[in-house]
C-alpha cells in the first residue's frame, strides 16, 4: 500500500462551522418541555404494568416493552444519586467552573434526571442530599428552563 501523503507537509487551518438546525422533540418530550415552560411542572411517564415512573419521560417502558400511557406530575424536589465536578473550563460548558453535574431522583420517580447543581460548594456535595429545582423566570421549553438544582434542608 502506498502512502499518498508521503512527502506532503500537512496544513492545519483553524475554523468554525455553524450548523443551524431544528428538530422535532416528539410527542412525549414535547409534552415534557411544554409543561416545564408553561407550568413549571416536571412530568414523567408511568408504566401501567410495572408502575415505574420515568423522568425524563420515556414513551416505552424498557422493562415491559409497553407504551407508557400515564403522565405523572413529579415533585420539584428529590435526592442526589450521583454527581461529578468539572474543573476544567471547556468551550462547551455553559457555566464557569467548577460545574457540578448531578443525577437527581425526584420524589415519585424511579429514574434519575441529569442536571446542574448550584448554590453549594463542591466540598459540601453529598450523595443522598435533598435538592430542589430552581426554574428560570423566562422559560423556552427546554431542560434548561430548570436553571439548576440547589440543596434544601
Ligand atoms: Zn414497565
């Protein structure tokens, strides 16, 4: 096999591509985002067979393979299942480091919701701590309508 790049000096250009796009969230996620935006409600879906409550909502129960037909309004409070702390400022981060990502199990849910945790120092984060959703005043129908979760006593 010949090396077609042999004797060629590679040239590297730094550039940026903007790719505007839109997508349809689907029926299930659309209801979830609409409730966040219009009513500050966190909705999940419930399986009729095994009674598991999913948030973010899932259209199909992955255990029973049945369509989740029931909607459940969840508490805006829950417990921290797990977390990670990002300490390196990356361009993709929407906040200044340290950024804390938490997996939060809302009261009434059987699954975890990944979101930011704020108003707490990284050293004070504890698995099992109680957290509450802090909604933005101006909401756009996306998961960031919850700005972050904060500790409660
Ligand atoms: Zn099920």
